[in-house]
């Protein structure tokens, strides 16, 4: 399994080299003394006199901002609903987020804070409607932001998330609403979790982790079942503290991919369902959960 993971990472790294040449992020910022970058999309309808939401969408390990933009189609949703979307770039090679117990993990949190501050200076951002979402390692980073930046992130969404941050290191100022997606046949971030080894952290059993997430938010123990959509079933945890609802969608035989998004190679990530548009469902969830200060 470790050898397969290394091979898959190598294939993705080759994609990174190609796309980095033709899809470079369009903005740069100095954060903690280091030059970082991000890709920004401002809708055609934007007017400086009207405050708009900000959606932060974070790529996975060995991926990149333009790829996250392509597979999720957040730009199309931004045009439809009039919000700004930003795709920050991780660090290292291949690109990744320090979303666990790394000694320098706070640098990535600071980078996201700096991006928010920069965009708030340049655009009329509604500070009560700043949302984060991500895929895989990026999904794990959105959870880290919910733990460490809860005063600014109104709600977060995660697809195939790799949740490397232990609960004992999560100390939010407020419970952050969450919407989670995961495939039962994910070949990269297992639905059943993964024990740690010399090169990888422990990753949790996903249903148990979502139950813990809901418990941390004081939700009812028994969630409400949501209508099935083909391969996708879901449930909502309700009566949560400070309206920090949790929604959890399971994709039967789904892989390491964005539901309803542009499919990645199936031999690498597995099946990509088209029975649900995760971007649209996330946005609907985000709209229901502004930050109350």
C-alpha cells in the first residue's frame, strides 16, 4: 500500500509540473517572511459598494490551485451567486498543507489569515460570510482552520478529508458548522481510517470522526436522515450549540474525488459520482450559516 501511495504521488507530481507551467497563481503575498501565492476569481457582477462573501477553496496533496478551481467549478458558482473565491497554494514539493501536528503548521494558518486580510483590503468582503472548503489534505486543512481560526471562518466543507489534527489540539473559540463528504471506496484517504506508520500520521475512521465532530458541537446524538440521491446518502446533526450544524454525505463506492466535479483519472482516485454536486450543496449550506459575532 505504501509503494502504491508513492507511485500515485509521483504521477500526481508530474501533473503538478505540467500545470504549474500553464496555470500559475495570479497573486502573490509575503506571509511570515515567505512569498506565497493564490489564484483569485472575482465575479463579473462585483461592485465595490456591495459586500460579498468570500469562499476559500484548498487543493489536496500534490495538487495545485488551478486544478482545485477546475475540478470543483467554484468559479461558476461564484458567477451565479456573486461571491469571490480564492484558491491558495500550499507549500513544499509536491504542494501540501501542514494540517496536523507539524512544528510549523501555524505558518499555513497565518498565510490564510494574511490572504483574508489582503482581500478584505482590496475588496468589500462580508466578514460574517467567509467560508473554507477543501479536498483531501486541503479538507484536513479546513478542519485545522475551524479549530484555529474559528473567529473568522463561518463554516467549512471537506471532501475526502485527511484529518491529521488530533482532537486534543483543536480549541476553537466557537463551534464551526461543517459539511463533510467521503466515498466508501476512497483508495487514498480510507473511509475506515489508517494507522500511523513511519511516514504517515494516523487518520481516523470517517463515520466515527464525524460523530465526534457532532458531539464536539453538542448536537443531538441521533442525526436526521436526508433524502438519498443515487449513490449518495446523507444525514444532518441538529440542535447543535450556536447552530453549528453538521451534515455528512457518504458516496457508495465513491473514490478520492469531488462529487459532481470534473473526474480525475479513475485508476488513481477511483469513482467520481455525478449524483450530487458537492459545490452547490456546500454553497447552500454556507448560505445558511453566516458568522454571528
